[in-house]
C-alpha cells in the first residue's frame, strides 16, 4: 500500500455559520486546518440564477495549497450542482466529469481522477437528496457510472442518510461505507450524514470529524476526513472506470422510477 492520502468532505452551507453570518474566509481557514490532499465541498454555489460561488477563486489560489478542479460550466460557479473539489497542488488532476442524478430536485455528482504514487484514483463527490428512495436511486446511478472498475474509487460527501443500517444498499457489494462520526448539526452533532464509500483497492487507515471551535461555527455541518492507502495499480489492467460507462438501474428501482415519472 502507498503513503496515506487524506480525503475530506465538507458541506459549507454556502458559508453561512451557526451564528447566521456568511463568512467565506472562515471556511477557507477550516479547509486549511484539515491538511487534506483532496477536499470535496457541498453547497459551495448559490442555487439561483447562474449559481455564483460563495468562495472566491482568488482567495483559494492565494491562501491555500489547493487547485480548483475544473467542474464549473460557467464563469461564476466553483462546481456543479453545488459540488466542488479542491485538489492539493502535489497531485495532478487527470480528468473531471459530471454525473446527472435523478430526484425531486436538481442533483448531480462530480468526478475527479487524480494521480497518486500508486496510480490513479477516482473520486466522486455527491450531495444526495432528502428522500431515501431517491437517495437509493442516486447511489445506483453513481454505481452504474463506475460499473466497469469500482475498486479504485471513493465516493464521498453529504449522504443525507440518518440511518446507520438502511438506505445505502446500492453500495453493499463493492464498497465499504465509512461514517467517521456525528457531523450534523455542528452546534450539537447528532447524525453522521457525511460519509465515505471506499472501493476494494482502498484501505482505511483512520477517519474522524473536525470538531474544533472554528469548524463548530463556520457551517451547520462539521467537516469529516479519512486517511486512506491505495493498492498499487496492476500492469495491463484498466485502473479506473471509463467515462463512457453505461448507467443501468436494477429492475426494481427502474420500475419504481418509471412509475414515479408516469412512463
């Protein structure tokens, strides 16, 4: 296994803290405290109009060691459907992509492939919906996108799942789901909504929740982190799923989705 990588996930609630103040500089300070190789952000862009980012690109470039993964489809957003990814400058970004997700409200996941000492690693950042049936559907869609080679992938983000035993069944066969600890609500953490799902070639070393005083004020979620090690890529074996992977839902889920849409 390779040198550990630290991945982090942080729902920044558009930089509005538990004191109802919008303070992007405070969010940047918390991100720097995580000492991560990659940070997946949720709720980084506003929801209306062109969805401008609440974080300043120039501030990220000047005050952090991260590069912004090129996921935005306009000039004012930092990500897509509120999902953005920051990658430490020590790691090359190999590719980026978007995964449209079904649901009652517009949702999408983002994919960023990075280079590591042991070969490439695919990261999917997501903010799942509020209704469990749709969360299952969204996870099946992500799993379908990664169908041909899920072992060297990590799915991370705000899973919005309050249960420890239900709701994440589409990941059961190929992923180990990690709940680092209670991350919501930051003022009184009672739920582990923010999680990681590790492919079979990804080993967990450690994981936790940033519970410092600044993080406890900066957003309604606390950031979570996981230290992982990646197995060396096998020569001649495709390391990552292709971006052309077909997305197929299980028959039962497809039937439910068709019924919901009235098709």
